[in-house]
C-alpha cells in the first residue's frame, strides 16, 4: 500500500517533427525532472537536434514552433540559447511562437495517446503491470514503434547544464543598458521622466531630487520628499512619441480596454473569417497564402468602412457616457434626499 501512495510523477515533452515532402515524425521525451524551465528545454533541444539530423542528414536548419509559455519557451534565456544553437548542436535554428494555449495541435495528440495507453494498461493489467515510476512509463512507451521515445533523468539534465555552462552563459551575456518595451498605448517611460513612487523607500526617494538638482530640508520626512518630487516632476515622455516626432507622425491613443475603437481589430477579424472559410488543408503555408490573398484584395471602400463603423461606435459611446453622467447625478441627488428623510424619521419627537 505504501508503494501505491508514493507513485512518482513524470514529465512528458512531446515533439512533432515535420520535414519536406510532407514527412512527419513523432518524438516524446519522458523525464523525472518536474521543473518546466529553460534548462529542461535546452537539454530536450539537444535530443531533438540529434534525432532530426540522424533521420534527415541533409537538413540545414531547424525552426521550432511552440506557444508563448514564458516559463520555459518565450523568455530571454531561451532566446539567448537560440543564438548559440549552431555552436551547441551543430545546426542553426529559429523559433516561431503562437499564442499561449491557442487550441490543440499535433503535440497534444501525441501526449494524449501516450496517457491513454498508459491509463488502459493500469486499469486492465495486473499488479505487476502497474506503472509506478517515470522509468516504468518510459519502458512501456518504447513498445510503440510509431514514435521515438527518450528518457531524460535529472542527472542527465544537471550534466547538460554543466557541460554547456548555461548558468555562466546567462550571467555573462546578460544584456546591459536601457531597453524599452513598446506597447500599443505608450511605451516605457525613460528614467529621467519617471516620478517617484510611494512604495519606494526613503533613500531611493532622496536620490530623485538629487538627480534633478532640487533642494529639500535636511530632515524632510518621506511625505515631504514625495510632495516636492510630485510638484517638480517633468512632463512624461514616451519612446514611441520621440520616434513618431522624427517622422512627423501623429499618434492617436485609445482609452484603456477600448479595443472596439481600433480599426485594426476589424481588419484582423475580417482576415480571420476569410481564412476560416477557405482553409481546407490546415497547413501553415495555406494560412499564410490565404492571409496574403485577403490583404491583397482589401480595397479602399472596405478600409473606409472600418473607420465609418468606428465613428458610429464612438458616437454611441459618447451618448452612453452622457446618459450615465445624468443618471449618476440623479442617483446622487436621490440618495441625498433619502438620507435626509432617514435623519428626519430618526429624530426624537419634541
């Protein structure tokens, strides 16, 4: 019974390999290493690279396609490792990201097939057939000749990290300087235009007026320092504004969470509808072709109709805002009258 309650967990890392001429190949890595981190992914990439090059000796480049899971795929360390891919594994590579959890794909089917067969084995087999460890799952999965199965234990992953000096690499090649992440609204604020925050400690707040050459009392409290800083905070500047100024571009900013006022959303929806209606092969090449067809066929009247629709939507939003403001004033007035009536009712008789 004790063994039953101490079953170990296993990590399944599934890979669907697609080569030229519609050749497909399935690969699965089973491990007792449960941390889904960059070290695990880099070790798995070594297995994938070796397997692909052994099956397709003439391959010249790999392209990884995954979702944007930030813990082990879409992060600075994984991208840095990608620049070392040819040095590490003898073949250059690129990486394409899809939206996180964007539907099910071939890799999900590979994992589902393995889990289903393992579950059936546990339910229909004898006690000697029980799968209790990741090694047991690996041995059982090897019986499936339709996919290549590899076992990657914790020791192998640790040795791999030391062999390629991944920790030293990430610390040594860490980017330096100011990097700005531009969003659809503003972009990150340059350091000199940032106002101090209430959450800062007092010493950090003191550095702000010193940096801007402001005078303040020697024994000023934190609240006084913040007040001085807020009064003298410069106007905010954004990176995208500076870039737009060079090219004479005017930026129209939308209210937060008002994507319905963005014409790009209408164009995006139109293109997706066209791809959905005409996609029969379900290949990436078909999607790219259909998207290009829709973009090429987009004419001026259709593009203008997007803006006309948004202008009508903007008018409706303004009307709703005006109505809400009137309703809010009425509610406040009614609430004040009700409160006054309650006070009169509660007053004791003279």
